[in-house]
């Protein structure tokens, strides 16, 4: 694919870094906000870069564009972020031409995401594409490529199960609650502690259940109040933990203690109680399961659910790759056609001018010359001749470059 990706001495490059080699701190140095993104595009335009797309998420920062040398893109990135060239070189990757195309397909379809099958990235790509288009930084190649990636993403989403199931523990916790607690928006949910997974679970519960009376209890009340404000929770005193548990349907434990904070002695109710222990080490004593009304689920159980999900997702990778390959073949064919389209056009123009000269000559020679008829016949012959040449160039057994050179030589074509 290499030669026909070139545009006047330029190549198509991807330069970037991702979670695979760059830690969160380094990724932060190369993070690009909206203002910086716009400035990168404007500077790229000034520097003669014909087409550029900039992607920046918490997991990756990438530039896709046409340049004489990848350093042009690396320099742009470093000038508009807090990252240095030395830092970039330690964790970066640079892909050229067909490898850059393949990389964008992989990224855009979630196959390169930290969580396999994450479709968040395709919306980021669409936003970046829109922004580049607005700044007139999208050439026909880039437009066709991004649309092909969007099409691949859509097909993979619809035709495979690569994005099914829960993949984060807090999401798995919410799914578990939603599946096992009927009418959850009317139930009493209690969060004990302010551990990160517990907070995320609560935030997701607020979002998915529309439950507006989730109670938060924490040993330090000020911290509880600070978090409650963010997630729309009700704060109760730690001293009331026993009575709060008695009225709860679901208890989420996210304390950071080294020993269990919830045990059988604290539970004094007979109604069904689901306890989710989202702490390491375990913060709920196993003796709670001696109570017939209590169901205990630990973080490890939820992690197994997410591990199983990711394993199941991996089974769909070959199907996803087949879809990408199909769409990539279509894209490559389009690219091949673009490569020889100027020569076919020049050939058609050359034959048309020969036809017009001949018709002019015949008109002068014969008074009863049927110009209209001659025009129709010769135009059809020209179309058939150019179709023959086009089909010859499309043939995979043909060396298109050599054929193009020969056609240009024979017909003395100027199609540059």
C-alpha cells in the first residue's frame, strides 16, 4: 500500500503514546485540551501539513497526519503540551502509511483500548474529525479513512459481542444489585465508608436507579459530607450505623480498615439484606452469612465476573478482525483507484481531443457528414477503451506503476 499513500513527498503517519507504555503521569504531560487542539491544527496548517486529526483521552494521545517526516508531528505535540521530546521518545510509537492505517482501525474499533471493546474512543474520533474538518484539515484520504473506521466500529458493535458484559468492578456491582434487588429505586441503600470503588458504585447507582435517598456513613463525618455533596447522598452519624443497617435493603461496604468493620453482631433485622464488600482486605466478617436473611458478595466475586467478561470478549476478536479486514480491502481498492484516476482522466481527455480534431476534419471533407452520429459512436469507443485501461490497472496481477508509466509515455500524457 505504501506508494499510493504518498502525497507530494509526504507520508501518512501516526505518532503517539498510550497506557501500554506511558503511565498516568506521563500521559498527563501530553494531554491536549480543546484550545491546544485548535492551536495544533492551526499551526499544522501554517506549516503546510495538509491533513491532521488529534486524539487525546485519559488513555492515549495521538496525532494522525500527512508529513514529510514524523518529527514534524512530534514537534507539534511537544510544543503544545507539557511533554518533552526526550520523554516522548521513551514511551512513543510511530507508524507509517499502511501501518498507520491499520493502527487507526484498531484504535477506532476498541481493539487497542485498555478495556477491550470500549466504544468510547469512536465518539472521541468523531469529535476530533469534526474539529479538523472545521479547520479545513481533512483531505479526501482522511475523510474516507475515518468513515471506514466508523463503519467498522458500527459493524463490530452490531455483529459481535465484543462490548457485552460488565468490565469494571463498580459497574459489575451495580449490575449485580440491579439484577437481584427488585424496585431498587424505592429501596434503602447504605454506603459505609468512602473507598474509591464504593464511591464509584454509589455514583453509578444514583445514575442508574434514580434512587435519591442513598445513605452514607463514614467514621469521619466531614469526609462523608464532602462526598455526599458530589453524589447526592444523605449523611448519617457513625454512631447510628446499627439502626441504619436495620432499615437497609443493600449495604455497600468500602472502608479502608485492616480488620472487618461489619460483623454478625451489627445486624438486627430479619428482612433480606444484600451486602457488597468492596474492600481489600475484607471488611465484612464471614460470620454474617450465618444469618439466613443475608447475602454476602465480595470484591473478588465481582472481579471474577469482570474477568470472565473480558475473557468472553476476547473470543470475539477474530470476528472483529475479519470485519476490519473486509472494510480495509474496500478502502485499499478505493485508494488504488485514486492512484490511477488522474491518468485515466488524462487519457480520456487526450482521446477526446483526437476525436474532436478528426470530426472537424471529416466535417470539412464531406458536406453530408453526420456529425451527431459520429460523435456518439466515437464517444462510446473512447469509453470502452478507457474502461479497458482501468480494468487492466485494477487487476491485482498488474504492476500498476509500470503500466501507468507506459500509458503516460505512449499517449504523452501530462496528468500531474
